[in-house]
C-alpha cells in the first residue's frame, strides 16, 4: 500500500507540474504576435481587397495595421471572452469604426494564421470565413 501511495503521489505531483508550467495559448500568441507579417493571399475586407503583398503589423499594446506599405487601415484588437471564443481576436478599425474577427488565431515564431471574418454576424454564423496564412517579414 505504501508503494501504491508513493506512486500515486509522484503521478499527481508530475501532473501538477505539467499543468502549472504549460503555456496558455493566448499568452504564447501574444508573445509571438508583435512584428510584421506578410502574405501572398488575398484578404477581402469589405470594400478593400488586399492581395499579394498584404502586410499586418502588431505591437505589444494591442494595436496594428493591415494593408500595403502605402494603403493600410489602423486597428486595435482584443480577445473575445467565453468558451467558444478561446482564440478569437476582435479587430476594431479606427479609420471607419468597423470590426473584423480572426477565429482560431495562431502565431508561432515564423507563422500567423486563422480564419478572417468581416463582421460579427459572419463570425457567429460561420459564413464567408477566409482562411489566411502569413509569414513573419522581420
């Protein structure tokens, strides 16, 4: 019985160690996100369609830009809260007050991807989502 208890204790201690040391998806994404990202894919944002050469920038203050080097929109972003929205970003465009959503946002040291929605209704309905994949430009 002592051996069983000892093994059980070691198992629980190991599980707690891994649970406490694992990095939250959002924390990892926020760590990797700041910088400049580039894609050759089209990203359709309502009246604006950016194609080859689309650039997104993010800083550590939850702000960024999307467009080209000469034609871009400025945004602020935040995490949506709730079970369904674990890694969903809401982008609020300062230029015109509109919103876009990135569902399943993932950023590693070299890549950034997700599904882009042009409105909250599209996001909730799962309609017109555009998968995108970007590479770090800097």
